[in-house]
């Protein structure tokens, strides 16, 4: 670790349970963020700022004026640009030592399986059930943990699904396959800081996982009611008949 790194991350290295060893774990980590919108924006910026050495940013959408209310990785000048490319620019400005790979097309089962090779963990920052199920199924099959987040209107949630833990549940244990229809911001609205809070929590959970600090959210779902500033932590068990992780 160079002197400039010691200075950049000094406030973090001061934490006894991070120290230089934890910082080196962050530098060696490789994190895939799928979705660079309201959740992925703060997650990418905070992971880079914290010293995660390699980020893969994936999004096939372009920045729109209506995104700027909450998607803080993008600026007015970025309107019309691909969101992953726009986020890469902001990450480079924040921390040029972070290696960033950009994927500007939607991942299918095969390309996702290829992309997660040698990835430490994945952040699911998408906004629809089809993508969430795909990420869950492929990552579970390859033993890659997923930090999942969601936010709409005034409510948000975050969870960690870790296939490497005995009897840990997956995303389909929380939302079994069915006629699920994910609410979207365009039709239902969202208060701006909500997705910032959830996305930042995703980054924090990822940092905890990489450095092995504290207790992870695996086996739990954390719900946030922004209107009343209330958090609820609920236990989530594996469904015995889950088609992905059940027996």
C-alpha cells in the first residue's frame, strides 16, 4: 500500500476492525454492480471511495432528466449517456485508483455467469423481478453472494443472500416465483434520499462482507419506512421447497 493510499483511507484504517489488513482486502475485492440508478449510484461511489479495488458497472439504460432527482452518479451534462459510462466518469473523478469495467448491455444467464467469474460479490440494484430472479439464480449456482436492495415511494429494503452459508435463504425464499409485479418509480414515485439510504446500506453491507466485520444481514431482511424513520429487521428462513436453494 502506497503512502497516498494510507492518507486517502486513513480515517477507515483507524478503525481497529478494518486496519491495514481490512483495507488490503477492499483493494483486492472485485464487485459487480448491476443497475446504476438510484441504488447503484451511491453504492458505486461509496465502494470506490472506501477503496474497493475493482468495480464492474452494468447498465443498458441512458441517463434521463427525470433520473437526476435521485441518481447522484449522474449530472445534467450526462443526459443521453449510458448510465454505466456516466458512473464510470464520476468514480474516476472520485478515486482514480479504482479499476472500472463497464458493461452497457443487459446480461442474460450465460453472460452473467461469465461476468461473475472471480467476482467477490454482486450488488443487485435493479428494479424488476425478472432481473432479480436471474441474478439470484445464477449467483446462487456459482456461490456468489448478492446484496439486494429496493426502494419505492417511502419504503425500502435490503438483504444479503449468501449461498456459502448453511441453510441460508435466497431471494426466491423472500419472493417465490409468481405473478410478481415490481413497482416502478415512473408510475409510483419515490422520495429522493430513500434510494440513497438503501444504496449506501448496500455499499456498507458489501464492505462488511469483504472485510469480515460485524454481523451480516444473511438470513434477515431490513425494511425502512422513510416517512416515519423506522427500521424493522425480520428473520428470513429458507423455504424447504424453494426451487433454487431448497432441499
